[in-house]
C-alpha cells in the first residue's frame, strides 16, 4: 500500500481517541483521510468490535470511498467495508465500516438513539455544512450526553475553521495533516466575461486540449449547463475525435445520474483515450476523478435558497466561495503538476466570500423540524449546533408540519408524522404518498414524488413553456411502455431518456418500499395529490388569468397555455420573485375534489364589510380555503352591530368627505375647534370643549356619529344626516350660548355690515372686510373673552387683500397712507379720506351725501 500524507499523523490520531471522545482533523485534499482513517481504528480496543459510521455528503463519494477501502483490504464491498445510500446498500453481517450519506445517520439515530452497535461516527467533509450533517452531529452529541458517553465523534475536513467545531465538541483536540499536492499553475481572465457561459467554457476546453496534458475536469453550476456544453462540444465533433493521438471522451458528472454513468466519469481512461469531465460541485471534494491534470472552473454553483416570507425554496446560481475554488483547483494537482483556468478576473477573485454559507441558514427546515419532533425536541436550542436554525424558518416549518398532520395541537409529533419521517422522503412528498395509498393512488403518488425530486424529464422546453406535470407522468409511462432505447420524444417534445430511466427506477423503489402494487392511476388525480403535498399552493384563477394562492400570494404563467384557464390548480414549483411568483410546474384540481377532500381545512365566515366601489355595506357568507373563496352567497340577516361597524369602517377608510358637510356644519366644526385650541392654551379648564378636528372625529366615529347611523347601509343614506345638529349635540346648552358669544359666526363692523368670521385656522381666525367699512374703528376686534384679536384681511373695492394685520391702530397710523395713495390711483371714484378715524365708514363707493 502506497504511503499517503495522512499516515504520518495516524499515530497521534489513534492516541488522541484513547483518551478523548472527540477530535477535529484538518487534512488537505489528497492527504488520504477519507480512505485511511476509518480503517486505522478497526483494531482499537475501545471500539470493542462495534461498527464505524462515516458520513459523506454525496452518494457517489460514499460508494467510491467504500470501494477504495474494500479494495485496499483485498475484499469486495459489503464485507468489512460497505455503504448505505438512498436506493442502494452494500453491507453484510461482517461489515464493520459503513460509509453512509448523511440522511441515513438520522434514520439510524431515530430507530436506535443510543447507536448501541456503533463505536464511532466520522463526519467527513464537514466544511460543506449540509443541513443533514449539522442535524446528525447535533443528535449524536445529545445521544452521547444522555445515553452513550463512550461514543467517539470525529469531524474531518479540508478547509473547515477548526476552532468553533472544537468548542462545540467541548474543546476537542485539533490535529492537522498537510496533503500531498503538486503545484498548480492558475490562469485568470484579463477582463470580465459578459457572454454566454457555455461559449467561454467550450473555448477554454478547446484551448486546454491543445496546451495541456491529461484529462480535463470542468466545473459548471448545474445539469442544464452541462448538457449545453456537452451539445456544443459534440457539434464541434470533439467527442470521439483524436487529440494528441488520443480519442476524446465527454463524460457528464452530476448527482442525479445513474450510478454506472457516474462511475464511468471518475474511472481512469483506458490507454489511448482522454476525457473531458463536465461536473457540478459533486466533484469538488471526497472523490478523485482519475487522470485529471487540468481544471476549468466556471466559478459558479447552484444552491437551494429558502424564503421564510413565501415558504418557497428555489435554486439560485451563485459565485463559489474562495474555499470551494481552492478545492476545485486542487483537483488538478493530485497526480502531478497541473493547470487551473479560472473564468473570472483577479479583481473578481477578491470579491469572493471566504466560505459558503451553511445550508441551515438558507434551507427549508421542514424536514429538520420533523426529525427534531420525532426526536422529542420542539425548540432547537435544546441541542448543540454550530449555527442554530433560524427562528422564522423553523417556525414556518412547524406550521407546515401541523398542516400536514405531522404535529398535533400541542406541537408533539403524531403517528402520521412518525411514518412520514420513517420514509426518508421530504415531508411534503411523504405525506402525499401516505395519504394517496388508501385512496388507491399510491402508484401515481410515487411517480409524482420521483418527478418532483429530479430535474425536468422533458428536454428543449423554455422556462414556463409547458408547466403541466401530467405531461411528465404520461411521458414517463410512455417511455417505460415503449422501451426507452426506442423513444426520442413524447407529444413532440424531446425526452431525456437517461433521466426517464432514473426517475422511473426511483418511482419503482418507492412503490416497493411502501408495498404498493396498484395499477397506474389516471393522471387526472395529479392535482389532488399535489394538493396534499402543497396545500399552501392550491390556487384559484382570477379574472385577469392570474392566480391567487391559498397562502395569499399571487402566481402567474409567463407563457400562454391551457392551464391558464383552469379554475383551480396546484403549483408544485414556483419562483420567489416580486409580488407574483412564476408557476413552473402545476396540475389542475376540481372544485369538487377540494370540497370533498379538503372540507376539514375550509372555514365558513360571515362577512359584513364596506365595499368602496358600491359605496355600500355588503353582507356575504363565504366558504374559504385559506385566502381562496370557494363559495359566496348573500348573508340574509346580518347583525345590525356588524352593519354599523362596517359603515363606520367605510367612513374611516374613505374619509369624512363621505359625510354631507354643509357650509354651516364646517363653520360650526371650525368654531368648536377654535374654542378647543384656545382652551388648550390655558392652564385651567381643560376638557370643556371637544376636539373636533378631522383626525379626532375620524378616531372617535363610533362615539359621536355611531348613534345616528342605525338603519343606514349606503353612502346615499348618509346624506340624511345633519352634521351641524350632531356637532351641537356634543356640547351643552350653556356652551352653545357661550360659543355664539365668544366665537361668533359674524362680526358687526362700523359700516353696519355683519361680516362672517373664517375659523379655518383655529389659531388665527380671519375677518375679511373692505377697508372703507372699517373707517372710524380704532382697535382690532377681539373674540374669545377678548383674548384673541382677529386677523384682518383689509380688502380693496375689488375684494382683494391690500393689508393683513392684527393691529388696526398701527395700520391707521403707519401703513394706511401708502395704501390710500395706491388705492386712490386705482379707484379714483371711491372715498379715500385723509383721516380714516374721523371718516364715515361705508359699504358703498362713497358715503351718503348727507353724511359729514
């Protein structure tokens, strides 16, 4: 067996676990930690013949690690070393090391919290911080605290910040091993690339084939980009052609491929061949792609992002973190000096985040919340976490679980919830299948679950072009019935044959797991089954062709299609953009199905409300499913109190202008408000005069207006009100007399005219009067116990203000003569005396001739 860098630290690691229950191992890529460490512990006395579990974040890495370790012992997988991943298991009675994916550990812990026959749990590549890894570690730590103080825990990583993990493990020792890597020459773009990603990737691959030796590993964000790059390479006839005397192979590598295709992509090339591997981040850690000397990194990856605001998870393409970029580059230096082409500039490099965000901070936490509920934990803070689950997302997850029947009213897990968790499926899909089985729809539910867990089996469709999931189910069955090797398309749409095979195999796996032997169900039930999985995404068509989701959000199609006319549908896949989400996958559901199968979730409500468009109170009875109104009819005998409340709400929302304000009523309001404001300015007597400002009246509508509205329902009915009488009813008889005296409607002036007072500004009432009518009056008129001088707007004969003053005496003495000079020039026929205090006031052009 060849020597690996990890071998030098193994004695220290073994000694550490003889005296400690935990440790953190940091080992560079290529050090050999994944394949050497588990084997080294097999004969340790403290293990006492029990098993070692090693967690890997990906199925492919788990299978390859087990195969490598088994081969190093000269055995087959399933003897001393085996693996368990979803839909595939190779273990036997003699298996001592099990390489498992992270969800498998959770299932083991739920069935045996003490892990009685396990002596050690190893978390490999923990720096990826998957949700399941964080959950598994939290559960293992509590299991050790309460049940198994002898359980060993080892956390391994290449790029992890070790100190926080050590603290989480109660100060566990940290060991470090330098990997064996060869120098990698790194190339950057000179300028930022703005064109299609596939174009730049293909160009770089062509360049690398000419300039570099060995195989090429290209990192792309997802399967869609992989397919497009593969297609362009084949258009260039690179696949199958010779380069430097070697035949070129193009090998995709991503998570949802058949195992045989994944194995072929990472296996070494036969002599005379050279391969181009087009991979997602699956090839970033854990496994070695044999023969790679060149890495081309797009700098992008696809991650799930959950929005607590909408309850939706969407895949988002993001920049890789520096730690991930370094992991990718290291793949070129495993066998000898290599080359890495980074499709970004050095300036962009400086903007990369140091490490990726832990999934627990951004993912849908419904599955985690269910596992914790089965574990007996309602509050995540009861466990130890490197990052505690976000409160909003966790709360929303528990609300969904309650709606799916997984939690009871007290928040404890139900028997149905336990069965959901035992399936290992996402909670929505597990609930769908469990409910579908007694309805005779279990087979269809398994097919839907398999389809929803994969990317689209239909090729060549633009986003939103055909969102009907029934087309996918029918295509899947068509391929299976006709033979996938002979089928290229369904209903004129190109098919992804390999994916169809994979999806069908998964559907068959779930049917077998649930013991389903039913015949294929009519796809007409797809909408009903999706409604069980996504009750919050049942949607009702609006008049404009858009849809209202049960959770109150809007949804819309971006392309014209038949489902746009469905009265009801269920959206299985949505984005999370703006006020209306785009529907990407859906199926119709009948109103009859909703009423039959979701009657327990519907609520009958009596509504009495103001309808602004009709300017009237309406009384309706509605049957609702969340925000969706299923049925609506008139409410025949509404409570008069409800009518009054609705009418008052309408007045409040539309404003007091809805009321019949006469000139008299407005002036009365202003006079009352004047007295209130003057009272507010005094040190005594507070509260005598009511606040009748628009704001105060709006806030106290039930008190002053409510008693006068009985029997009224419409805006037209309000016109019968006398607001002046209602306002007067707010004060006593004595106050009315006082109001007339201290805030009079009119003021008598020297000419004999009675001029109205404008109280629109309660702090400065205005008397607008022609200047000639004020001759002979020395002082400004005062109101409110003589405390408030009126603001005089002295007008020209044309009723335009020529002076504004609150000091009439000063005006006569100082400003009058300038005003007189101007007015006399403009109005020569009018009377402009030299002494205004001795002159005869007049409302005419001149005083009567008899006047002197």
